[in-house]
C-alpha cells in the first residue's frame, strides 16, 4: 500500500547524515547496500582550482579546504588498514607454507599469535575508520560536477538562440479561458476540449519527431524512483514527493513520485549496466507525467498552469563515450527542439542557465523558454543538460573497452512541459494545432497498421476458443 506524503527525512535537509548511496560497513547489517558507487577521489581533486570555481559559482556552502583535510585524515587511516591487511595476508601465506613443509609448533604458534594481534588491530582500526569514512564520504558526495566551458559563471544567463514570430499576438491570462482550463490549485487542474486533445497529441508528436528525425528509441519508464538514484543524480529530495510505504525493508532507500517523464526515471535501467561501444550513442525518449513541486516557486506566487506541480512531459536521455560526443548530442537535441517549436511560430529562446541555478550533477544546462504574456517574462518550456560522467560513476554505467571500463557521458532533460506550452499558446492567441504538428502524422497509426493490429488481436483471441 502506497501513500503520498510531503514530509521528508530531516537528515536530507541541507546535509545527508545517512546516505542511501553510500553505506559504511558498520551500518551494513541494518541497511541494505544497493550499489557501491565509484568514488573518483583522484579525478575529483586533480584540478582543485576548477573544483573551487564550480563550488563558488554555484553559491554552495562548501569549504573545499575542510573537505581536503577530511580526505587526508581518511586516506591516512585507510592506508594503515591496508598495511595491516597486507601483513595478515603475508602471515596466512607463511602459515600455509610452514604447515606443508612441516614447520615446528613454536613457529606456527608464533605466527598464529601474531595473526590474532593483527586481526584485533585491524578490527579496532575499522571501528575508528567508520565515523571518519562516513563524515568524509558524505562531504565528498556533496561536491558538484565541474562546470562546462560554455556555462555562464556569473548569475546572468547567456542567450544562444531567439525566435520571434511573424506577427505580434497577445491575449489575456490563460486562466480566463474557462472553456479550456479549469484550474483549482497547483496540484489539481482540468484541461478541456481542444486543450485536452493538444496536451496528449503534442507530447506524442514531439516524441515521434525525435524517433523519426533523431534516431531515438521510445521507452516507457517507472513513475517512482528510489532515493539511491536521486542521490546518484544529486537531485534535491525536496523536488519530489516522498511515497510512504508500509513494510518497507530498506528504510533509507525510500521511493519518490517523479513521473516517467523525468530524467531520473531512466537511471534504474542504466544502473550497473555495461555496454559495448558499438551501441553508442544510446538515444532514448519517453513520454509521461512529470511531478516537480520545486519549480513552481520560480514563476511567482499566483498559481497557474506555469506553476502546476504535475504535467505531461517529453524526456530525452543520451549516453556517449566521450565529452566531445556529449557536446555534439546536446546540439543535436537542441536542433530537434528548435525545429519543432519553430513550427508553432511563438516567441521562444534558448539560453545557457547560469551556474547558480544548476543542480550539483549538471555541468551545463540549455533552457528552452517561451514568452508568457501574463507574466511578462520568459518561462522554461524544457531543458537539456550535460552531466558529463558525474552520474555514470555513481550508478556504474559504463562501456567495455578491452579490459577497461569507461564511464559514459550523459545528456538529457525534459524537452517539453505541455501545461506551460498550452498556457503560453492560449495567452499568445495561437490556435492549438493538432494535425499540423511535426511528427503528428507518425503518431497516428495508418489504416494498414490498424487492420493488421485487428488481425493480430483476433488471432490471439482464437487461441482460447
């Protein structure tokens, strides 16, 4: 039995004291370890200036010197433990050799006693190391991704594309169109008549456009995502709704309602997955609900379709082997989105979002924004982000290269929020098109396909006669 709840664990506000992504050995008996992420200490601390720049540009309250000090302390104790384990292995090998060669009892007893001492020392050192490890690793998991060279370091967005319609059109607030929108609050609204049809058709059309023109594969994802995947993507847990589950075995790895139109909904299928380079790049697109209660705060205190916590969405997900290929795929997705939105002939633009607005996992975000007359500003219609290999290291998503594994670079994000597009189109006085949408024809099954479907269905029914 599932219940939706709005109360989050206090340990996840500001700082994770107990993580579902990384569980130390002393807690392994109480909590199930879902995954052991690859913690790239050397790679993360290699360019400290770039890391410090990423922290300060994002406005994060992280003292890098403190983290490095904790890392040094952790490293010292960890190396001591490794030396003890190495000595224990050496004694074990000596015991085996002496036993086979007929060594004296005094020699054997001396080695056994030495082994017991080392075992107790190692056990004691482990107990000392657990709190040190726990403190440092949680600080390390908070460190952000490095910033892309194109990401604005200041708090001013960078314009990279602008489309102005052929004619200037404006209308009243979309909430005044009672024949199309019945809005109760951010969590409850009803689309009617043409708006209801457009809500579904525009989502299907854009997904089909990506499939037919962009060589994407359409998938169906889960609506619920476990906490370990949200942590792997460095998603603030306040963005989604906690699901209150009865008889939950792993109390740390709780579920959240994200919708299958979210980026995180792809991660479960990619966790611990190793692919051959020949299948790259992997391009996926998914249609479905998206639930996000945090973005509603961005567009003013007045509730509307712009601030609704649930919407239909089209989500993209691309995996590549190199950073350069990820840059190319991001441009590819943006070009597809631009071609689609240009057909609507509405004022929209694409901007690079400043670092202060990024999540910790994003190195670059391109935001697709449409002009909202009622707000007299541009609102986010969709976004594409470059995550580098930051997330892949945490979920162990890699490509096999001979005897080595390369962590993949990820690009993706929601290229469409349908409710915001509908609100903007109504306010701009644009008719909600159906058949003229790019990809709309591909979304409708042909007569031949429908006939074949009926034959297949009848053949299936005949099996049970």
